[in-house]
């Protein structure tokens, strides 16, 4: 069975890792969820999963990539669940499905991140890891389990889509 | 704030700069309000509480085993023995040796049975799978259309019921020797699905949702000369086998969201998202995604 006890040295190592990574992972998850509290919860859960098997995870070349992959999957899962709930409400009310993400108006640039969340899943993950976490392309690729070329493609398509959406939104704002 | 000339879409560089600034602001915003030390203490004490409850779980398991053993000795009639819950998790040599990138995350060393309710403030967190699974919160729904051969409808219903019950072993028992769950091959769908669930993906929920969608036309399987024709294969969603229509897209988007569905089609419009196939004779052939 997996190790249950964490040695003193491992605790120190995990604590340093946690302090270095928590805010970045929470910010990435917040961008993907549209909600800071959810972002923090997701970061906590992802890091908790690392802690319970830290002896093994810490031996990886990029433990941060492992935790980020768990976090972005959890964010996707949360988004899917919100969609399911919205669908249930729709069945009950027979009204239109509302945006399942309840955006946190207090988030800076909330409208921009709302536009990011309408991108396809892999594109929005690449955007969050690149621009919020400020990771190098190699690290984004490791977290997304894909090639650097694929990350570049996701980012390029994301920026193209966002350019058009921002243009129409800015046009509406200026009218 | 707009950073581009009004009336034309911003350039790639302009969007890049805008995202970079917004990303930095968001990161700063989150980091400024996070009390990392408090969060870390919460995590460590939560794990410590779980560890404290392990011996109780082990003792409870041993006690239960002793009671069952006593029943076997004293019972005048045959006793059907259900397998005992696994209080300690799989042995180390059954743990997949995973690592980043792209590997799944480790299984929970302490199952939920030994967890006191008050020690789990996040018990309802959908991502915290434990012995539960993503399909547990779904309702069984009737297939959208009838007309399936009986053998297919029977296995479809059995798959849905097993998935809703998070019965991984039951699901695996419904597969056939020809069953495919990964293009990388493999003969252990249970571990594969469990790893996906623990990594925050939702294979069992997606399976249930797919099988509630309209089925595609039964596809005849090409056979060589002189061979008896095989029963057709019935596939979900119908976008996999039928020409994609707006209605097909809409039913997928309503179930899974437009963002996810956009990833499931090639630029040429071919569907390669998650899909299920059952042969007309009731043989469950595949539940795969990707190409």
C-alpha cells in the first residue's frame, strides 16, 4: 500500500513546494472556473493529492506539472458539474440554459476571462497556464501532457478567437 | 480598456499583450488574498485526521471478518459470503507506477469508510472520488429512441446501471474479449477508469450520458467472402457514425457543453470524442475516445 507516513524531511520539502505553488495553481484554476474561491479549493485538493503520495511525486522531474494536470482536470470536472446542474434547472423551468459559470465580478478583467472560458477546453487550459501561471511552453506542455507544438497551436487558435470576440465586444462597448 | 484600433480585431501580438497583463493581474489578485500558511495547516491536519482513523478502520475490518468467520462455523445452513470491503487499499505491487507528465494520479490510500463525517468538510466535493464515482449523482434516463435490438438494449441498460452504481468490476464484467478502452491497448479497464476518475476526468458519467443519447444507425461490419455477416454495430453518439447535423451537435452540446464538444471534432467534421459501441448480438465492443 502507498506510504502513509511522511518523514520530517519530506514534510519540509512538501511545505516549501506548497508555499511556492499554491497561489499560482489557485490563480490558474480561478481563471478556468471564474471564481477565486473555487480556484483555491481546487488548488488545495490537487496539492492534497500530491501530499498523500509525496515521496513518489517529489521524485518526479516536474512535480509541479503533475499537480497542475490534476488541478486543470478538477477545474474541467467542476465546470461539467455546473453544466449538469444548469441543465437540471433548465428541465425544471423549461427556460433557457444560463451560463453555468457564475463569474466572480471581483476578479480583475472578469469579462476577458469569461471570454477565455468560452474557448475549447484545451485552448483555455493553455491560455491559463501560459498567461496566468507564466509558464514556459515546455512546462505548459508537460502539464497538459502534449507537445510544445500542440501548445503553440492551441494558443494561436485561442488568440484568434479571442481577437474576434474582443473586437465585437469592444465595438458594442464603444457604441 | 482597448489597446487596438477601433473597428478592427486586435492583432495576435495585441491579444498576447492583453492576456499577459490580465494574467499577471489575476495572479497578483489571488496571491494577495491567499493565506498560504493557514491553507497548508488545514491540509496537513486533514491528512493527519485521516491517518488517525486508519487503525480504527483496520480493527473494524478485522472484527467484521471475525464475526463472519464465526457465522461460518456456527451456521447450520450454507452462508453466502460477500467480499469484505478493502480497508487498506490495493497492495503496493498493484499500484500503477505512474509519473508525470500525462500519468494518472495515485489511488487514495485511505478509503472513505474509515473517515468520520466531521473530518470531511469537503465530502461532497465532486472531484473527491474515493469509492464514489462521477456517475453517482446522475439519474438513469431512458434512451432517447427505441428500436434497438433486444440484446443491445439489455447490455445498454446493464452498462448504465453498473456505471450509476460506480460498480467498476460490474462494468468490466460486461465487456467482451474484443473490448477496447484505449488505443494503447491494455486488458485492465477497471484500473484505467479508476485512474481517469481520480485524475478528475469523468469516464463513468460520460458513459451514462452517452448512452442516454440517440443511437447511430447500426453499422454493418465488412466481412470477407464466404463469411457469415456479423450483426451491425450500434454506436453512441450518432455523430460518430452518421453525417453530423446541427441536431447531433445540439444534443452533444446540451449534454457536455459546447467547449468540450468543440474538441471532439476534427477540422473536417469527423467525430473522435468519447464513443460506445455494442454489436447487435449484445457484445460490448468499445468505449474509447480520441483517434
